[in-house]
């Protein structure tokens, strides 16, 4: 390639860059007075050659004048300056971010600009997404915390008060379930708009996720201002939301904490507001509560739950869910565990850990446990009567139930009443329930055995049972506690324990079930160790009766399809 031909190519290439508006070019004199600009430069800034200002500095944002001066100094000293980013002012007074470079050329300064605004816009969009909730476009938790932190930092100088309001929609899940997720999303967007409309511009409304919102009220003069804001918020949210010409009403619970009374840092204030929110929920929802120090909330919740518990059985607030149990290695559905839940009118669905200990203390566990057994047996029999494959139903029993003198007769009565064949019922007892009075327990277990009922030891490995007793317990199943399963692949001690339980169980001719199986690795390990049955979130969480019924129907269809191949039906997808 000759020098000449390269020059002409370069010339051509530069012309293409300027012609396609990728690069704009401007010539000034040595003092920065504009001599001429190309179409690309004029187009980028929205000027014509007539309307273009006289000097470069008129096109440059004031804060970038210093950059220009430095650049010109470099051009004078070295002939060029390294390109740098700056803002230019458009004809319509908006600014555009550009990459700017300059070089000395025949007693003039040639400047080039490259439009960076697209780059900037993408960057800004990404920045925005990192700090905002995608559904409502409200600030997210990160930005909220940042604003709270700033407010606190500012007030340590001026001694101002701020309030954090945590807001949760009551029974949002029901709305989501009945109207569908799209309507749920629209509802959240409307809530966001209404919230924003009723606070000052300087306040922050954020969405923390799901149906939880937070509001930061800065510089209030007394806590009462926060109460007034909470009331105003409740008022706007109390008005009907309209979906497909249908009116939907929402109620909300709000927890309030105030800086500096309740706490002096971000985490503390949010925690206090959350505790207050709990109180609002416990008090039945649809109200607001201030944080009250002294950790009384937990005790209060216990108190409320305790007083609600007795009537809950009569009010039919309990429901039984069923968790599938599947046999290895082919994932054949072989059983279900009945797990009770409390559908609390204001606190939502409560897991057993929140109320079974209370029921045990108050003795209600006996009535509740009987109800669960009766309900689950009825359900199991109903499924069999529908022609669905019969399978074992495991029911949990607490020590107090098992120790009742009338225990055996109650079980017998329930079986008789529900007409369920005893071989489909398995009682789950913990080691500690049995070991309280082992000799009596052995007697009761024998009676159950004679009745044709199966018995499992639940959470095996967490209590203590002497191996000598274990040999004498007429049981059918050992359930390995989920704490061992959790680390079976990681902790060599847990691997050893699980392996030992499986070996022990098999030596005693027992079925071994692993509970709490959550990962493929755990499943693989348990399969290799020869575990018989598994139960856990990897396959399914516990399901409401109608959903479990769908599973049984699915299995029936799969069985019908595979009769010619004689293969076992599978449960769920575990790909
Ligand atoms: P459990 O009998 O050991 O029941 C298994 C628990 O493990 C259930 O919790 C179940 O939802 C949970 N689980 C199942 N798979 C997984 C998993 O993969 N990962 C994790 N992390 N957990 C899993 P749930 O339903 O909260 O029940 C807790 C306990 O409450 C039960 O433990 C049982 O001791 C008691 N319980 C439940 N229903 C009754 C009942 O009707 N009567 C009595 N007395 N106690 C009950
Ligand atoms: Mg259990
Ligand atoms: Mg268990």
C-alpha cells in the first residue's frame, strides 16, 4: 500500500464517519471562536450553521469550561489533547453527553465529538433498575435504606424526627388467588400510585416485595404526624379498587417506628417497624400500631394466639395438608403425611411451629390431634372410594395424645367411624414420646400392631432411644430427621449417621424414610445408601387436599397408560 493510497482511504473513512453522523467535527480558532461545523455536529446539537453560537464555550456546560481550558492548553503545548467526556448544550437547552477531542491543524483547532447519550441512557436505565422495583417503579429496599440513612445522618445535626411506616396488605394472597396474578399486579401498581399521592414529595414510598411497602416520612415534628399519615394512607387504600367492573376492597396493616425514639439506625428502625406491623396483624389487621419497646410483641402474639386457639377448632380454622412420600428408586407415590395448618383470620396461614407447642401446653392438642386424624382418615377413605390408588396415610401424634389412657380406643373409634382399613394408617410418634414411659409404650404399640395399624418413629436421631428398646418396639418405619438429611452430602458425620440409621433400620426389617429432601445431590446420596422412601421439597411441599387429589388422578392416568409396559407411575417432575 502506498502512502498516497492510505491517505485517500483514511480521508474516505473519516468522511463516512462524519456522513453517517457517528462523528461530528468542528473547527475553532486558537481562542475557541467557532469557524465552521459539519452537518453531523449541527444535527447532534440541533443547530443550523446560522444559529450556531460564536464560541465553543457557549456550547459547553458551565461546569465543564475548566475541562475545555485544560484541553486547549494541551493542544497549544503538544498539538493534541486526549479525548474526554463532557456535556454540550443543545439548541433546545437540553444537554448531550459526548466524547470530545481536539488537535491543532493549520493554525486552527479541529475538534471531534462522539455522541455518548445512548450509552449513558443504558447506564442510567441499569442504575434505575438496581434501585427501583420493576413492577411499580417505586424505590426498592436498597434505595429506601439509603434514603433513611441519609435522613438519619442529616438529623444528627439538626435533631429532626423521622418515621418509618411498614405497610402490608391484609389477605393479599386471597386476592391474588381469586383474581389471578395479572389483577394482583395491577392492584399493587394502584396501591403504589395511591401511596405516592398521599405523602409529601420529600417522603419516600418504596416497595419491599410481594405486598409489603415502606414509607419514610422525613422531618416530622411529632410522632402524631406519623399517625396522621397512617390514617390518611388507610383512607386512600380503603376506597374500592376496580377490576373488570368489579369492586375489590383492601385493608392494610401498618407498623410505625420513629427516629430517634425507637432506634437510631436503619436496621433498628426497620426492625421496630416490622415488630409494630406484627402487632397490627395480631390485633386483627386493618389498623396501625406504633412500636412499643420492651419486646412485649412476641408475648402479646402468644397471648392472642392462645386465646384464639380454643375457638379455632369450632370455627373450622384448621386445615390438613398432605405431603407426598415417594419410593426409591422409581419415585412411585406410596404415601402421604398429614400436616396441620391454622388458617388464622388475620395472620394468614400459620405453620404448626406457631401453634402446636401452645396447643400442647393448653391440652388442646388432644382435641386438635383427634380432629386431624379423623379428617385425614375421612379424606383418605374418600379418595379410595373414588377409585384412586390406596396409599398409606401418616398422621403425627404428640406425646400428650399418645399418653392418654383413651388413646387406643380413640384411634379404633376413628377407624370405625371413617371405615378406613387400618393397614392404610400409620401413626408417627417421636422417640421422646415413646421413651417417656417405654414399657407402657411397648404395650400400646403392640395393641396398635394387633389392630393392623403401622407405626413410624418420626425425627429419628434427634431424641434418644436405647437400641435395646428399639429392638422391642413393634414399629414399621424409621423417619430420618431432616437436619441430618440437610448436610448428608457435606458433613461426614451426618453421612455416617444417615448410613447407620439406614443400615440399622434394614437390619430390624424397617422401612426407612428420609424427610426434608431438597436437592438432587441429597437424593442421589440417599439412593446410593439404600434409603427406601423420600419426602421433601424436591418432590413437593405439602399440598391442600384438592391439589393432592389432582396428583392422585394424574398417577391414575399414568398407571392406565403404562399398564401394557408394567412400569411404575412416577410422582411429579424431578428433572
Ligand atoms: P414432621 O412430622 O417432622 O413433619 C415434617 C415437616 O418438615 C413439615 O413441616 C414439612 O412441611 C417439613 N418439610 C417437608 N419437606 C421439607 C423439606 O424438603 N425441607 C424442609 N426444610 N422442610 C420440609 P410442618 O408442616 O411445618 O410441620 C412441622 C411439625 O409440626 C411436624 O414435623 C410435626 O412434628 C408437627 N405437626 C404437624 N402436623 C401435626 C399434627 O397434626 N399433630 C401434631 N401433634 N403435630 C403435627
Ligand atoms: Mg411427621
Ligand atoms: Mg419429622
